[in-house]
C-alpha cells in the first residue's frame, strides 16, 4: 500500500486554501491481485479546530463525478466549513476524476452518436448505447483496465484502505447521491469504520433503478407548485402527455444556430423530450422552466430547444454522447436491481408518462459490459448503529424523500433534514444544511426539521414566443 502527499493549493468559489494532494495505490481487483492497481487521487484539507474529530471523507455521486472538481465550484464553502469538525478528504473514487486508470473512451466516439438532423428513437438510442459500451469495454481491456473491478464493493474497500493509509481507525463520511450508495456499502462491509454519516440524496442498496411512479409523483408536485405560482398555467402533466403524443406523430424540426456557421436543422423526437425531462427533474433550473417550455410546445413552438442554453445543452448532450459514462455503466450495472423492484418497475412503466426513460440506458447495456451482479445480499436492507443525518429535497425526484423513509428504520441513530425547494443537485448548497452537517459531525444532535434551500423555486413566466415548428 503506497501513499504519497504533497503541498497543494485548492481554489474554488473565488477563494483558496492550503491543502495536500494525495495519491494511494490500491489493487484493481482484490480477488485477482495480479490484475494491476488503481491510483486513487485525493485532496486533504486540514482541520481548523484543535482536537477535531476523525477525518471526513466526501463521496461524490454520478457514479463517476470528481470530488476534487466539485470543491473547485459551489461546494468549496461546504468543505471549508466542515474543517471545523475534522480533516476533509476529497476522494476521487476509482473510475472518477483524476484517479487512474480512467474509464473514459473518447476514441470510440470521435463523431456524434446520431446527428441532430436524424430522429433519435429510444430503440436507436439503446442500440447505439450498447454498441458504445461494448467498444469502450474492449478498448479499456486492451489498455489494461479490468472493467469488471469497477463496482461498489471494490470502491468501498478503497475507502477502508484509504482510512488505514491515513492512520485513521475511524472516519466520518459526507456523501451525495451515488456517494450515499457507496457509503452504505462501506458501513456494511466495514461496520466499525464509519463514526458518523451525512447522507444527502440517499440512494439505498436497492435504489439504483428508479420507480416510474415516483417520477410521476414529483412531476405532479411540480405541476401543483407551478399552478400556485402562475395562476392560469395549464396543467403540466396533461400538457406533457399532449406534447409527447403530438411529437411522436409528427416530429418537429428546430433551427440550430452555430457561431460562424449556417443554421442546421435538428429533429426532435418523443424520446428526446422524455429523456430531457427525466434528466431535468434533477435540476431546479430545468424545473423552473419546464411549465413554460411545455406550454409553448403545446402551441407548436419548439425553438426553446435551440434558444435556451440549459435545454439546448441537454439536447446536444444526448445526441453527442448519449450522456453515457463508463463509470456509471459499470457501477450501476453491478449494483443492479432486486427481482421485486424490477417487477414493480415493469408494472408501472406502461402507465406512467416517462416510463423507464429515467434509467436509460439501463438495464439494456449491462450485458454488453458483462459486469458481475453484486447480488441480493448487497441489495438487502442495511442495519447500522452509525449515527446518520439524512438530507432530502422536496423537489428531488432522483433520490426522493421516500428513499430516506425506507432506509431510516435500519439506523438506530438517524435524523432527517428536509430541504424545501431543493432539487437533487442542490441538497448540499443550503447554508442551513452546511451548518447542520458541521454540528452533527462535531457530535451534536440534529433534530428532524425543514430548512430552506439556497434559492427558492421561482417558475419563469409562461410567455408565448418562438417560431412554429416545421
């Protein structure tokens, strides 16, 4: 086990602080030690309080998002505040950020999956995703990466090995989204390691695949909020269904402008809108715009897809790379889904607006990479004495409040913060959450409560504008 540390300056949010940049070599596949190593990268921020508690390891989501990169943005303030409770370790998990080997396969995708002038149906998107995953897995294997070793069990053991390398008999964790899924695995596999856990947007052992009914419930909640703020606004769910049916019957064409080039024609499919909506309900920027977009599309105006930078970025991401990362494919396919939950998903999908689109391209791509399923023991409910603070958002459809309600009975010492108006990506930005997390990690009790988001939800006015689709 080889660890190295060197001086480093972390910059984020217009501020900077002295830190250490670390590297830890761990086995790539612990069941086959000869398969090579993974070099985990991390940043350690020193505690600001004498005699502070155990180190705090931040586990980011995705799977595949960089903790170090997150600290260079809006989360800098959180990590700086957490230093009052202990050293803060920003770990780029295996397959994420600056840790190596990387799971990026840019060479397999030198051109867009499907040009914007072509109609992207779900069947075509699935076919392209399977082909990309297969080629990417082959490329990584040729480069010496054992893709079958990139799953949550190995990553949980990485966390335990990092703690040992730092001479920390116990650590606390702050985790978000998939990071909570990993944190649960750490607590199960290393039950004495975690002193306290802050779990924002909890994704339990059997929550990798989303329930279509939960997505529908949150769309209904957005609908109700929009009509309360925007009197006379049309019903969102009814409008969405009408727009999706109309687009399926007659796909519109939108003029995409590009700097220094002639406008190009972009076709919009039902799957485009389903996927952008499913992705967008994790993003309050999208939620705030969604009623207006759909109201205008119901009148035949689709130019928001070209005009609005947020919506356009989602559309272009889908057509450019299908929003795929190999880290997500490997980790999520290995975590899998219980038979009971999958049967429920299949029952709900035909009667809900977005069906299984929220999980695209799972599970279809899983056979292409051949990930080992971690099994029902991995997905079983967790029992733990670890004090845990669950953080959920009233507008978070990806890791909804119901996840916490299902998980908390397994924790003997659990509390719950609900963040009003917080979507999935906003849970750790609220000042009240930041303050509560510091108190909790310092050993104080945090009573169940509702706290405000960093920014309240304000729906954009529904204004008629744009060009009629061809």
